């Protein structure tokens, strides 16, 4: 029997998670709207599993090279991953990361745990902090500072010291990075963002390796999801899978536009700094002046949407410190840009005009 060919990622995006090819069969998985099932099978209640989830999880698992588990939101996935740490344990994390993660780490400390925080680019510091830790939380590029971490170095050190490693892969997506192949134990996504891609659903995903260690972690994550009830609705998961089909073309267009915009923004008289990690569809800018100047820029755009998310087909921007949970390490005049799939010239004209309102 010949082996299944290794497909390119663009083909996997379109083909993974499809129903079996049978005469008269559907090309898309059905939306299963049932809270309970006939007994004597692997799943008998919808909090445990759903065939619509299976299709989505199969597609994400194939993309990341592991076994995926869908959650009700990105925060649901993050909470499940952090729950792998025992009470009173120790977590190593960047000093600036997604603010939902920041809040959960603060709660972990209030409950008696320890969090060792390092600047994302301090690789030696991260490795040193791993001694005696239970888990290291990684994010590259970081949100919203766009700092790039040395994932291979930290993951290798974590594995050699027996420290559990989790990588939030929301910003680079599986197209930009596959952390399991670098040695990560768990990958987390806010599938609300690039994976679903249309700003219309809340979804999260955790992914573990397809080996014995991954199986044990996957069982624990599944138990957390089941008992804590952070499950996704089948319609949301169906929409997430439908959005995933176009991730390749959406992400390619957005990344190309982000690179072009980053190049044009360098040296702009209305900016103090451009934070672009060198790839991907995200960048941040430090507007010359104070927080009010940054807010004026956000309020002046017509094509860019002033909203608090990222990864959609529409371009979005926001002054991040307007969010109460945003770390103080984020400058008050920083504006995060999520580049969508509009024409790059329209994006540039709109953004440049908005920036010039503060000159």
C-alpha cells in the first residue's frame, strides 16, 4: 500500500477535516446540533465531544503536526494550558504578553503560585529562570510589542530540564511557525483571530504532540475542558473550519501588505518607532506625542477599523493601553495594527492621512 503523500500547507488548509469521499456524500462536515447521543460509543454527551469538533480538530492537528482540541475561546484554551501547572507551582513568562494571559498569571500568583517574568529577548535570562520551574509560557512575536523570542533555544532548554512548555502561536499562525516541531509541549491559538479570520466567532485551540507525552497532556486538557465547561458551539466550530479554508490566501495577502506598510512607515514624521518583527501580518507603532495623540490617529481612520481584536479580513488598529489590563511595559502611545486584506494603497493612504492629523 502506498503512503499518503505529504501535501503542501495550502492543500492541507483546504482538504483536512473533510468527510470521506463517498458517492453522494457531502464535501463539508455537517453541523451536529445535539446535546446527547445514543449510548455505548466513545461520546454520549455533547460536553465531551461533537462530530463537528472532530473535523475542525483534525484540520488544526494536521496543520500543527499534532492532536488538536477546540475550546470555547482563546482564553478557554489559555486557561486549560495554564491549569497544567500544579497549585503553588512556578511559571516563567515574558514580562509583556497578551493581556488575558497577564491577568491569568496574576490570578495564579494570588493563589500562591510564582511567576518569573523576563523580557522576551532575554534568552539567557529565560533559560536561567527555568531552574525549578513547572512551565514556561512563550509568545513570538509578543503582543503588542512585537518582540521576537528565540523559541528553539528556550524550548530546547525547557525540554532538557523537564519544564513543560507552552507556545501561544496565535500571531504567526501554523503558516508562520509550528512550535511542536521546535520541541514545544503545547501550542495555543485564539482561533477567533487568523484561523477563523472573519471577526464573527470566539474559538480557542490547544495542540499537543502525537506521542505518549502528548497523549497524557491531551487527556488532561480534555478533562479540563469537559469539567470546566468551556466548550464551543458546533456552529461556531463549523464557521471556524470554513474560515480556515482561506487562511493561506488571506495570510499571504496580509503579510505582504504589512511588510509594505512597515517599510513606508519607517521615518514617518508622526512616529517615534515602528515595531515590525520582520514577518507576519502584525505591527505596532509608537505615535509621536502622548496617549491623546495616539487616540486621535485611531479616531481619524476610515478604512482601518478602531477595534480591539486582530486577524480578521478587515484591518484594525487600537491604542492598547486603553485596555485596563494592558501591562505598564506597553507605551501609552503605542498603536497595534492588524493588517487585513484590503488594497495596500488604500490602507496606506488612510493611515498616512490619520497620522498627519497629529503633526
